[in-house]
C-alpha cells in the first residue's frame, strides 16, 4: 500500500511543479536537487524498512512521527 502512495505523490508533485513553473516560481536547480535526494533516500529507506522493520512497527513509528509533527504545528506555529 505504501508504494502506491509514493506513485500518487510523484504524480501530484509533477503537476504541482508544472503549475509553479508556469507562474515562474520554480527554481529548477533546487527542485532537481530535492528530487534526486528524494529518490536516493526513498530507495535506501525502503530497502531498510523492508529488511529490518516489521509492518506493524513501521506503522507505529510513522504514526508517532505524525503525532509529534501535529503537536508541534498546533502548539508552536506562529
């Protein structure tokens, strides 16, 4: 299921990049650096998570991260 989410995010990202590029708000150099970083870390992160972390623990880890991020956004945003 997680791999399908990555494909959806990729397609949404391409469409968003097209809109930002049309508006003149896209820095191609930085977008390419971030895109390559995403691909490299996504590859090695998926290898790691598939090899060493069970699906149940991965869901707990991701949920914990999302909860911490939400609390930080709610309590510490300006």
